[in-house]
């Protein structure tokens, strides 16, 4: 991504709703933890490891997912590392002017105990998915206090691991008053809910218990995946959702419902989800139609990107104005999974920072 120049085009408070914790780790932290744990890495410098981890040119979702194999075994199953990456995540968002963030991750992919199978070829240890959530909560909470950023988390089910999904919703319920605000479904979109009914059961339980819901859909999959997310899983937000515009009836319905789309411009170019030509990006349609959407980084480690860079690309290649940046951040706050009182406080902060009257209607 180094070919894209970062320019700060919107130096005001921002909201980020779609970013993965395990795709936002500092390379230096990976090196530090590997050294402490005695794990051999193919490179021992930040630059060397970056060459291994960063996706240099647009590829496929598969080539992107392969990148996690380069470093996840270093931090997974290590209590100190899990808490540290959560804390540093908040610090890094603060540097970009983010005042509210919802960070997502799969507790099972960071665990090495009470999970089948154990990910990343780890040996069995003593860190369960429950421990992972507790450690991330602690790191985020300490980061919040230190850097004055409000941070909440979303727990991910994985499409290829339906046997984890009920466990995920139970963790959402257990930690709903300690920062966990929602459930997500990520992974291979070709694995639908008909063949994996456990995901639907988990989401039905989430609905029953008032747990908020988002779903990765229409990133590389067809509009039918978006339709399933909304109708079967009762998603309140859609992760990516670019394919929605290919089904005009569905798109119009979701526009009317004010469905929120979590858009990740640089990510969608690098994973091959969208055309590498930013002037053809679906978010331009969202913008013109005054849709409800946010701009997000998704996995800044792997794209060697920042939120400033996503905003810069939207400004430079998609015709985004300061007014639209303000509007989409207000939309993001309104579509956040915060309780009403906290949501109103967040909106007030944005209105104040943007010099807008609080009654401004969007």
C-alpha cells in the first residue's frame, strides 16, 4: 500500500465500526512477543516481517487470509500478548482521531484450550475463548482510560466453524456489561446457513437476548448472502455489502430500512472484493444515494494502511467532501451498538466537534 500517499483530509473526530483486532497488530509487538516466547520467525526486523505480512498488490480473499498464518501463532494462546494487542489497538486508534471504535475478533482463534480444533498449529495450553474475551476486555478498558477513546468489542463466529457459534453468543451474553456489544459472522461466504444451521441458532439466541448483530456479507459473495444476513440472521448492520447494489430490489429495500453498511475501501481493493479502480467503487453509489454507511480500515496491518488513508482515497478518487465525511460519521454513531444514552453522548460530541446544531437531521 506504500504506493498510496496518506494525506489527512478529515482531521476531526471519527467513528470506526469494522476493524479486526487480529488484523491490527503492530509488527514490533509480533517481534517482541516472538522473542519473549522463543518463537522463530522468518525475519527479525520490522521491515523484514512487513514484507511477509503486508499484501503488496490486489489479490484474492484467500491470499489475504493466508497472511494471518505469518503471525497469529505468535500472539494466540499468550495472555500477556492478547491484553497488549488490545491496549495498543486503542492507542493506535487515538492517534488517528477515532473517538469511538468497535473492534471485532474471534475468541476461538486466539485460544489454545477448550477449543476444537486449536488454531495455528498451537499445542494445547490454558487460554480458553472465555479467557481471551476477558483479556481483550482488560486491554481495551485500560486503553480507554489512557487514551480517551471509547472502545467496545464484537465477537465473531466463523462460517467454517459452526460448532463455535453457540459458544460465541454465550460469551456475548456473559460479557455484555463489560464491553462486548455484538455478534458477527465472518469467513467464507459460500458456506451458507442452510448447510450450517448452528449460525442461525446462535443469531436467534442473540435476537432473543437483545444482543446486537452484524454479518460479513456481499464482500466477495453475491447479493443472496446479504439477503440471508438480513432475513435469516436478522442482521442490523452489514459488513461490506458491496454486492447489494447488484440486486436493485434488495438495495432499495435496505436503503429504505436505513440498513448500515460497514464499508472498507482499501480492504475491498486489496482482497479483490471490488475493482482496483476506486472511481468504480460501490461506496460512490452509497454516497450519492445518501445511504447509511461508515468508512473503516478492516485489517490495517495486512494492508499497511490507516483510517486516514481510507479517507484520503475516498476524497481523492471518489469525490468525498468534508460534509459527506461528517454525515457518514454521524450515521456511524447512530448505527453504533452503544446503549441509547451513550449513543446520544457520542452524537453530541460529534455535533460539537463538527460545529453543527444538534437538531441537524440526516
